[in-house]
């Protein structure tokens, strides 16, 4: 029996490597970079888990997936049981297995990581979720629910909304998601490129929610098409998970020149509207030989790698601190480098320079040096006098982050906001208005998919209690 | 899916569509717009709502077929469907009784001007309407506007209807005559026309509102693509507009950004040659 492996035997197994598409090839296509483990690899990796009593990995997961349980089932080759254990706590496991920063969450807590490499929980999650999708016909359907007779509305079809909707539906409530865009998934679809998260994965995860009874209505903008007040009248409870969509602008000269994009616009054109990916797509996008992406987060990496795939000869990250200060996942930075992305570090943009026809032609930059730590704990970049230089760039993409979109909140003055315009909630996701809950980026500012999902899950539990007491 | 009930050709390439969209029709106020997509894979096109009927749940849209996306929208026959109609978006027009106002419409802008002019008249304003177009066939809604305007003046570039020349000729007459000078001017049409009107009213100190049509993606402030400089500030036309003080708008920047995809559009036209582009 595999579970009879001794700790020593388990410790002797080396961590599996994720097979990837060849870097030169993939830097010119949109197919997924990570190819997934084989069953043999996945089982061997699962056998590295020491089945420790303290289970710190679970505490490291914002949705508290029963990691030891699903990993143990996988180690024994019982994939159905592994899928059952995984999906009990995670509504979007195939998404999380691809985009979660496991290295700072579950894997960061793994006992095996104290000396050596932690168990590759993310790879295993992806493997089990993909297996479950491919074999859904053979798996038992969702358990029958007892209708509560209560109706809940969910604003936004991103990770927070989808999670909340799934949790509410399995508890017997009738759930309708209202999505402002024309398709499902929110940031999962418009913000994350195909090569990191294939659209087919989102479609299947959304399909599973529809199968448990969740209704989804696209093209409904809460705050405009319907007000929050109307939702409160028509539904017994409301969850707001409409995201943080409002770009932070550069605030430098030339940011309105032709060729300057916000990350949201650039990624939406490509990911949601098919620009440059679908043959003969009507959606235009500027390709550019030289593309400069300003920022150092995961969104910046998504933009620069997309630019590379759209044919940029030089696709560059321009970041005012150093590489070790970049907030992007190490894996994304590594992948970007393999794909030929240039990293122009310790460089701050001063202006976008244009030609006489209003097109961007270069980014005027200044070199920076790292000084004392600032409020974020990272060393503060300070400008180096006389170090200005111009970087050729016909396309400049601003990936500096997002702020709270006021479209919904501005129409409901009674909803309490903080000074950044984010909705204030208690730890259960309850807002200042009875029956209205919120989570994800509209509450916490730009964060990760899994934190938004954690919010959706917690709020759904609180909403369930509210609906049952009302 | 949103059903198209009527599809009428008003002028070459210009269609009037009546679309079933009950929620949007109920929420809509003059000056707001919708984002329309004809089918999966097509572009999202912002279109001003020409009129709405909350009781029947319908919107009237005026669509000028220019690019691939708009051509596909006008190709939907009555009884057919538009995949997506999202809205109402943008800020409603600020309507008050200024007394004497002038409404200036150019080409398809006249259709967008119609609900605004009507609302101004209903608020008690004395409305003088000036509409212009390339030639007589591009003069829209003259009779409809006359129903509530104190006067409708028409200009055409080729002189085939009304006075030969641009709308600015007629506006100049109004501005020069102290007895007729409007307190506020509303101008909707091509960027060069709105820019010319704003420059014309500036020395007279007459408040001038223009409705902008920059490139737009989501319409909710998310992408920032529709940014336009107003005064010294970058504003998003989708959530802050689409109407702005014409004396503060950076029309050059707007005109520049509107040419961003001209090359792409030209290529699309070549690829779809014979597709019925006027």
C-alpha cells in the first residue's frame, strides 16, 4: 500500500517538474504554457506528502481546501475520491490549479518546504481538476439540495461572484448572477491570457455552476441597468463582487497618444474580444515592434507575454524597482524571460514621446536606485540625476494596477465605503446595508483570484445564515 | 438576445433600429448610450439611445454603417436578434430651462440630437435647431425636429437642400444677433463640426455642450480607452460623459485617437470587399 510508505521513502522522492511547451515556440502562440503532469507523475508527487498531523497547508489556503485528503486519495490512484475532496471546498479548482500563487500560500506552509521543496500542491490540484472535467460523466453529480425558497442576486461573474453563487446554490438558494460584460468569468476571462488559463476551462467551470442551478445574465450593469435598490427589492440577499475595474493612469505627458493602452484595455481586446488570436477577428489591436509594459505585477507579465505573442521584437517590462521587488509570481517572470521578454529594471517612465501624427514612438525614462524602505517595506526607488534615456516603443501598456470602480457604489449613497472607494465589510462580508454582502477586489482592492474566492465563500456562508434567519 | 423589431434606412448607410431591451428602456434617460454586439466574435459598438419607450420596452437606435461591426448591426433584419445590448451607460444630459438654446446637428449626430432637443423644449426652452449634411439625402428628422423647435435651419455642403455650406454659417447668424443669441448651444456631430462650433461660441461666452464618441470597449470605466482631455484632466467619456463642456475638450487629441485603427479598418474593408459598404 502506498500509504504505508515510510517518511524516509517519501522524503526520497524528488519534486516533479511541470512539462512546458518549448519557449521559442510558445512565445509565438497562445496555447497553454504548462502542459500538466501525467498520472504517473501526479501520483509520485502526491506520495511526497508526509500526511503530517498539523496540516499547515490547509491554513495557507484562502478557501481551506482539504489538501492532505485530496493528495492522499491521489497518491493511491483514487481519482474520483480526490476530485470529490478537492471540489468540496473549491468551486473553481482547474482555475486555481493554474493561477493561484501556491508558492506563497499552501506550498509556503508545507512541512517539506522547511528543508527542500514543498509538495507541488498547485500541480496536483490542476491534475485532479482536469481529470474531473474529462471524466465528469463518470462522477456522481452534485448532491440533491433542499430548496430554501430564498432568492439571492450576485453582482459580477468573476471569481468572487462565481464562488459565492456556487456555495449559495448548493445550500438550496435560487441564485442569479448579473454580469456587466457580454461573457462570463470576469477577470478570469478578460484579464488572464489563454496561455495561462484557457477559456475552455472557464467555460467548463461555469457550466458546472449552471448545472447546480445558478442562472447567469450577461449585459446587466448593476448601478445602471438595474440599481442596487431594485436588487434589494427583488432578492432576499445580494452579494457584490464586481471587481476593481478602474485603471490607475500614468499621470505623465503623452499618456493619451495613440499606442498607449491601459492593461485592462489591452488584455480585454485580446482575451475577451479575440483581437490577434482569432483569425479575421474584427477587434483591432496595435501590435508594435517595440512594446514597453510599465509595472511589475502579474498583469504586467500577462501584457508583455501577450505582446510577444502578437509579434513584438522587443517586449519589455519597465519597472522602477529591482527584479526581486517585483510583485509578480516567480514562475511568471521565469516564463517571460524564457520567452524573450526584456526586463528593464530600476527604470521609471517620465513621458511618452510621440510623432507629429500623434503616435507613441518612445518612452522617456529615468534610471532609479534603491533607497531606504518605504511604507510597503520595500526599498524606495529614488531617481538618479542626469540618467534620462529614451526607449523606443510604439506600444506602451500601463499595468500600474486598478482602483475601485464607482459605477455601482456611486448610485447607493447608503453603502459605506472606505477612503479609497472600496466597500467596507465585516470579516463575514456583510456591508453597512442589511442583506447586502460584498467581497473580492471591490472590498480589498486589486488582489488575487483565490482571495476573491475566499471572500465569496465566507460571504456565502454568512448570507446563508442571514437567509435562513430572515 | 435582443430582438430587432424595425430596421429602416434613413439615409445612405444610416439605419434606424427599434430593439427590444425592456430593462434598458425602463432605466434610460436622454443622453445615455448602449453597447451593442451583433453576434459572438464581433466588436462592441457604443450607440447613443435615440429614444426609448419604457411601456413597450423598446429602444430606438440610429446606426451609421462605417466599420465591420456597425455594418453587421445594420444587417440584422426585423425579427432577427442582436446578441448583446448593454446599458444605459454614461451620464444623462443635464436639462434645465436656459431660455433660448440652439441645437446643432451634423449628419447622424442629428439623430442623437433629437431626444436632447425634445427634452430641452419640454423643459421650456425656446429651441432653434440647425441641421446639416453633405447633401439633401443626409438631412435627417427635419419634420420631427420642427414639431417642437421654434425654427429649423438646414445647410448642405452641395446646396441641394437649405443653405449651401456648414451649420456654422447659420450659427454665426444667431450669435451675431443679440435678440436671437442662444444662452446655451448643444452640438452633436463629427468631431471637426463640434470643434468648429465650440470655437465659434467661445468668443461670445455661450455655454456649449458636445457629445463625444471616442473609441470605447466596456463602457463602464474599466479600460480607460475612451479617455479624453477636458480642461487639464483626463476624463473617461463612458462614465464621466459622453457630454462635456465643448470649450474645455481637447478636440485634437480626440480626433487623433479616433484614427488609431484606420489602417485596421481599411484592411477589414478590403477583406470584406463587396460587403455593401456605401
